[in-house]
């Protein structure tokens, strides 16, 4: 059984439950107050007062009971009021404590990064000469061992394979970075900006200064902007325009709408799997009620070269997107939607994995795009999208592996709101190997598929995890497909595929 946790999507949090209890108590108090007023008015009813004249002793006893009733009622109301205030205070304290823990933890990491940056800056005059001497010696010795074959002698005599040891050390580092993805994300969000600020000698308080800017690094987005500016200076990761054209699909069109979340993701993965450059696919679904809806699949990365070529699904698109800039893939989606003739009122679902999720998430947070396109649903898989202020009217489902570094590259968790559900899955290769879809793979092929630490980000691993969760039953999947049932039912009327090519500016 594969483990998973779900945040947001209508799930009640501790503070929301406390607020609900406070509202319920307020309703009870209001009801009691109304009854108290009615009772007080009844005390002065003329008919009641006239019946007391023939029996004065009974009237006195009745008055005494009325006094006790009103005094006890007042005490009960005051007690309920105090309880209600305590419940509301508890909810407020919970939210502040949660916020405070996050801010304190982030502040400590900021200080750690800043101190590290200052140490590096102050020790450079000493460190650089030493590093040059030691580094030169290491390089020379390594070359000598390689050329003379002495590395083989060392392996035979001492059992130390230098090449293998180096590869193992590299794999161990990658494994740690991916398996401790939350830690890696926090380092990207706080420690690295702190190092830069400390190194250049800016005052430490600038790390906590509010504002969405990149005058200096203070979070993952501003850090990406600085990295991008440095790369651009060397002619790398440069933006460009794009040419978009209708193309033959990488896979044949389907005959029916997607059945479920698993089917939706598999169609998304087919937009880039095995391709030099990914494609945008648009499926036109006509529901049983005659309403036409559209599913837009946005492809993932296919090229990791820092020098942008013709390919639109490359590293440049990744970094430009994470920096909050417009990208060729965003423009591809816009042009594809325009070519498909999707009207302003037609419901649209965006689906994206990895880079596709970055593109889809950024478009779902773009007011100008949403003025032209009625996005009602969004599904992202393995994508860092927490920094995007996605419109609250859009229903969002995000799926992430706990051991996948990529969704944590933005250094934050996705908002846990009623419209945004995030399912975090514990990546378990032993369980994933058992899925029916991989039954035709040999043990050697499965070993190779799941051996790397980065396999937690692979589309194959995500497809397997989604399939296991679906068959086990997952409330987050059920909520998403139920709320957006119009995209999963009816007839698939038409499928359009689009290819893009960068244009040099």
C-alpha cells in the first residue's frame, strides 16, 4: 500500500474546525438571547398579571422563580460567550503559531545563509590560493593515474576503484538532495539568498523586507532572476519569440474523453515522452448536456541544454518560467487556444507535468490570460507552483512525490485552500514495480528505471503512483473528477496538436 497525504481541497483544518465551533456557539447564544427577550416580554403579559391577583402567595413564588430563571439564563449566556471567545482565540493562536513557526524557521535559515556568505567573502583571500594549489595537484595526480594506469594498480592492491568511488559520491549527493527535498527547498528559499546577500555585504534585514522584487535575492524567485541575469550575460537561457503550427500528434488521438486522473496524466505524459520537443494537445469534449469543454495538455522538459535552440520545451523555458517571465511555451498555449477557436465562455482545463505544470500554473495566475480564457480546472504533477497566485475560482489538483526535488524548487508548500488540493505521495520503488502497467518489464529494466534518485521525478514513477492511489481509492482524486465531471464524460469531438519553434530575435 502506497502512503499519501492530502492538503487543502475542502478538507477542514484545525483552525477552521475551531472557527466552525465558534460560529455554532454564536448561533446558540443568539437563540438563547431571543428566547430570553421573549420570556421577559411574557412576564408583563396583561392576562398573566391578572391571574396573579386572586393568589398573591403563588404570584410571589412565581416571581421568585422568574428571577432565578433569568439570573441562571444570564450566567449560562455569559459562560457560553466566554467559551466562544476562547474557541475563537484558540483558532487565532493556532494560525499565528503556525505562521510564527514558519517565519522563525525561515529567519534562522536566512541568518545561517547570511553568516555563510560573510565567511566566504572574508576568507576568499586565503581560500582561493589554497584551493588553486590543492585543486591543481588533484587534477595533475588524477591525470597521471589515468594515463599511467596506476589507478588500476590501486584498485587491485587496495580495492579502491577511484572512478567508481567518484560516481558513488556523486550519486549519494544527488540521492540526499532528492530524498531530503523539503530541506533542499528550504535551502533554495532561504540559505542561498542569504549567502548572496552576505557575500556582497548588504545588511541582513533586506532578507526579510517585503515586496515582490529582485533588487537583491530574498527568495527562490528573486534568486532565479539573478541566476538568469548572470546566464544571459554569457548568452545562455536567452528568451525568444516562437512560431506555432498545427502538427501531427506524437500519439494517435483518443476516441473518448479521459476516464480519470490516471488517464488524464498518461495523456499529458504522451505530449513529450520520447520527443525532441514537446507538443501542446487540445481535446474538445462535448458533454451529455451539449456543453463543449476543452482540455489543454502542456508538455514537460525534453532538452536540458542551457543554450536555447529551436526546442521550446528546454531549460530556458524552465528558468524563464520560474523567474516569473513570459515564455515561448506560454505563448504556444495562447496561440494554440486561439487557433482552436476556444471562446471566452467555454470551460477549459489545463494539465501540466514538470515544466508543463510551471507553464499551466503561471497562466492560471495571469489575469490577462484569464480575461480571454475561462480556466475552471488545473492539474499539475511534479511541478513547483506554490509561488503562483492561482485564481481562487479555479479548481486545482497538484500531485507530488515526497522525494521529488522539483516541486520543492520554489521553497514553499502549495496553499491549503478549498479550491487547491495537494496530494503528496511517498515515493516507494518496491510498490511501484508491482503496478500492472510495468508487468512487461524485466527485473533489470525495472532496476534501471528506479535506480536513480531522480527517478522520483520521472513520468513513469508518477504514472505508477497515480495508478496505485486510484485503485486504492483516493478522496482527492474523487473530489477533482466529481467537481469537474464535464471533462470526463460525453464525446471527444476533436483533437488538435501544436508544435513550436523558437525564432531568433
